C-alpha cells in the first residue's frame, strides 16, 4: 500500500479486501464504513467486480447493506467462504480455509495460526485434524525454538490441509 493509504495497484487493493475477509468470514464484521472505504480504495486502484461500485457507493443511511455486498464482492473476486450448516463441520472448514490462505501466501502465518487457534481449536477442543497447528503453536513457547516461525507455521498449515478434507460442493 502507498503512504497515502490508497492501494497502489489493483493487486494490493484485492489483498486488502482479502485481509478483511479473513476476519469477516467468521462473523467479525466490524465497522460497515471500513468495508465501504476498502471498496472505494479498490475501485480507485482499478478493481472491477459487479458489486464493488454498489458497496463503495453506499450512503451512511445504507450501511446496513455493507455486509451483504461485501460478501458478494469477495465471492466475485473468488475468495468467498461459505461454511457447511453443521457447526463443527463449519469450524473445520473454516480452519482449512485459513490454512489454505496461509499456504497460498494471502494470510500471514502468525495471523492465520491465531485465527485457527482462537476461533476453531479453542471451541473444537482436542482433535486429530487441528493437531498440526496446535502442536506448532505450542512448540513456539520453547525459548530455544530453532526454526523460522513463518516457515514452521506454514508447514503446520500444510499438514492441517492434509488432515481436513475439502468441502464438498452440492451438485
């Protein structure tokens, strides 16, 4: 991002939207004005989706629509997430999505590990599927931890992906 706060490229603007989606996906919607401003910055940077101008152009009296429009924007950009109806399956699918975002380089490994631990592992409890990330974070508490932390957490995310099957899409 440039020093003016406006993304310099469309790719930077999409990354900003994706970073918001990492938190937004789990219901941490925050301030609708933040979504609107991010959409406006994306438009200025040249991002084009059908719903982006609608989100960027919302008035204060229309801010209640921001969350739904943001969901449409991230779907149009190809990184929307729709968990299964079952709560626990949804939690695991969310952990898998965040792990894939870490491995893909779209989510900082430490941020992704925090999301997985706080929003999935703590609620889900001890499980074989989440063990790679839980064990990786526990290993970081060793004062003599020898490994590069981002590499260590990315490796744990890859292991987590191998343990949690992808969501099946309804036919």
